[in-house]
C-alpha cells in the first residue's frame, strides 16, 4: 500500500525538485519536510495544502485517489 509520504516522495522525484526548494516554496522548515518524508512526523492538513500548492498537484494525488474515487496503489 502506498502512503502519503510515498506519494509525496514520488511526486518530488518525478518533478525533479530538491527538498530544500520545496520546503522554501511551501513555507515548511527543511528538517520538518525531511521528517515527514521519512515517516517520523505526521503531515498535518494545513501542510498538505501548502505542499499541493507548491507542487501544483491536488490533495487527491497526494492521497493516491484517482478521478473515479478509487484509491490508487503503486507498487
């Protein structure tokens, strides 16, 4: 099962964005973003919004939900 953290990491990799740049763009401390990506810290709802805006993605993409409402599992 794919996690929000896993989807976030995949999107970052696909877009070729550095964590430092994303943290700055989202207004989240770099250490906090690192902890989120490594599962050491929960991602709060307000941070989901900030990350989506910075990455130009929808919350559904971070949660792995497709357009037809089905959860998408990436292996």
